[in-house]
C-alpha cells in the first residue's frame, strides 16, 4: 500500500495533482472501468480540472488536451489493464490493491466519492451532450489577465449525446447504449440521487423496455436490488415508489 501511495504521489507531482487525482478517481469510481474517450469526456466536463489546466489562458475549445492523459498513463505501465465491458474496451486497475489504494487516497470522505459518482451519472444522462454548452466560472487569474468583465461563461465540451437507443439513417435500431445501461444506475445510487434513479431508471418505461430488449432480465432486476440495498430510509422509499407508480399508471 505504501509503495502504491508513493507511486501516486510521484505521478501527481509530475503531471499535476488535481488532474491525476480526478482522472484516477473516475477510473476507480466506475463500475466496470472507463474507455479512454469516456475518461477524456469526464475530465473535459470537470471544471475543477480545467480551471487548473487552463489557469493562464483561455482555450478555443474547453476540453482537456488528449496528450495529458496519455502522459499519465505512460507513467502507470502495467498498473492499468484493458478489457471489454458492454462491447467497449475499458481501462481498470490491474490489481485490487491499486483500487483499494486509490479509494483510500481519493475517496477520503463521502462527499468526494459522491462528487465523482454524480459526475459520471450526469455524463451518462447526457445533460451536456450533443452541443449543449456547460456553464463555468472564470478564474480570478483569467479575469485579470484577459480583462474579462463577465464572471461566468459557457462552452460546448464536445461530448456525445447518450440516448437509450442509437438509430441508423433509415430509422432502424442500430445498437443499444449498453454503457449507459451498465453504469448510470450504479452511479445514481452511490451519489444518493434516488429521485433521478426513480425518474430515469426504475420507473421509466422507455428505459425498462430498451434495457429488456438488450440485456438479460437479471440485469434489470439488479438495478432494483442495488437500490433497495443502498436506500436507508425504507419508509421514504416506499412512498416514492408508490408516487411514481401512481404517476406512471
């Protein structure tokens, strides 16, 4: 554990603590790992990272330069492995000890863990996808350096939309969004976003139909089981379930 912590510390010093912190935290938080494009998208939506990377200039496109993650990964040889999940090649920790060390280092309190889980949930919800600009605040250094009068701006982060189903040009089903089905409920539960979970997953009939068309029944049931095992206020849960059932009848 101490050796892994020293490795993380060295990589943070070399490439920037906030960037490395958030990149490795996203990989650690993911249920089945992240593809390189998903990780770059998540970091590009993370203004804590971008404010640190772009302290002294305003980028024409508010996204993380791909080379930054490539350099970090090159300094973690053989510690991150690739495998297939939901039909996509994803990165994950090669050994459980690395995941445990990363959790110890980057999820020191519940608020930090919820931040990363909530960010991933937003990504798969597609809130900022398809050209929808995400607002951000200019840093004090940027405002002073570029004589900005506005405190806030907004920028397209160039992240994809996240529909339940992808269609071909002739309107036929091309493929289902298996990454969304596999990851989004998991992160909503761990971010304690139960209202969003009820609305977009457990009592959303479009979601249920699409997931049943592309996944085994057990995968759908496991979303309900995961929610039930992580919700502490059973009385409130029962009330919400009843409300959503009544609303959708």
